[in-house]
C-alpha cells in the first residue's frame, strides 16, 4: 500500500487503555487466509483457514489500529491465533539457529554475572522453539535443572528434552505460581506480538518472577513493519501478529505491572541482511495476487524446480524498489527486531 488510511476510531488500546486511535487499514478473512496459504496452491487448506479466521474474529473483517496515546498498533478485534490457526497457516520445517536477541540477552546475563552469581538462579523461556537460546546459556551461566521452557511444538519439546532441560506444552499464563515467585530471569523472544490478554499475561509474569527479576523481550520492530507495509512488502497480519510494540508501549505496560524498562535497543542489521529480507518480503507480497509472476511460480512443482525461478523473480521485483531500498539501508533504526530489558520493581 502507498499510505495508511489514518481514520480516527474509538476503540480501547490493549496497552494504555486510551479510546483514541487511528485505523491504518482493514483486512478481510480472504486476504488474511491468502497471506498465509495461497488458494492457488492449497485451495482446501486456504478455505479452512479462512473459515477459522472468521471464527476467531467473530466476523470477516479486522482493523489494524494505532493508539493515539502509546502508539501501540493492534488488531481489532484483538484476538490471537490458536493451535488450529497455526496448524493450518504454517508448515514448520525448523527453527533459526541464531538470533540477535539471543546474543544480546546472553551479553546482558554475562554483565549481570560480573556483579552476582547466576548459578543458583532460575530461568523461564516462553516459546523456546528447539532450545537455540538455552544452548547458549546452559550450563555455563544457568544450571540445566534450574531452567523451565514452554513450547507447543512436539519437535521443539523433544529437542529441548534432549538437552536435559524441562519443557512443558503450556500457555505461560497457566503455569503455577506462588506469591514469592520462582524465576529470576524470564525470556520471551518473538512471542509477545502473538499474544492477546496482555494484562493477564503481565500479571502472571509478575507472579512468576522473584523480587528484582529480569524480563527479556524481543519483538519485531514496529518501524520496520511500517516501512515494509508502505513500500510494497508484506503486511503484518493478524491473527498471527496482533500487537506491534515500541518503547513507549513497553514502558506503559511494564509500569502498570510492577516492572521498569532499563534497556531498549533496535537490532543493528547489516546491509546484506536488510536487502535479502526486503527482497524476500516483496516477493511474498506479490505472490498473493493472482496471475502475477510470483503467484504463478508458487504453483510450479516440484520445489527444486521452483527455487531458481523464485530467485530470479526476487531479483526482478527488487529492481523496481531501488528508492525505498536506499532509504532502508540508510536508516539504522529499521533493523528487523527490537529488544527490551525490564527489571521487576520492589513491591
């Protein structure tokens, strides 16, 4: 899209509770389903996904709204995807072995290690994937028997169990907690943007955390999402991502639930990574429109034949986006992710 609608709307922000917002755009269930599963490739799965999205939303239309107060962007209705949504929308083939936020959090733990012993500490990772981050901090910083992970994927849980670390298929809001808390460190990497019921979530995180506990959160960079959407790249659609965070919205939510944001950073992303991701997302956006080159390529079997065609089309679409690409490369605030470090405030 070339610009947002910026239409004033009255709807409660899930973070700061302001009733003043701006509608950026609307998406219907057909568009959302096409974003995740191409009807030309998997018509039955596309239809089932569209029908389930309508069940989640309770209607066929969802608005993307920016709060006029804390600038949090959110889906309205503010409803997260469930297990059936993800089983229909994605075919998981693996997890990334490294993320910037893993290294940044390990660095923060090492800095804390210089001031205190981490060996008795307990760590919780929410949505731990296949344990890529846990491998970086156990057992040298945190004992394996002092780590608990949550993860719904059978593949991920088995990989974590093979590390000798406990992993349970539970929503973090359902983990048992006591009044004194039991975790000194809580990590959520690329999870928070998928979740609704934010006050329930942060209330429970507070009950799980010890006094002066540390909470490390990584989410997509809202500035990068806006750049993508306004420059022909992929839209960031619900019910996959339902919230777009920024430092201000982190601070509002943290303060209400007894936390303080002590660090906030945007991923320093190199030019090669920026170009590759932007090119891939432009191709993905083009592929959703019928009869485009990308859409026709996605219908080509088998996968091995499709890959070289995809590479050629990615390069072709990138040639038509030189001006925005230059802007992307020049702006250091447009890294892919953002990271926040919060500390639990004394009661």
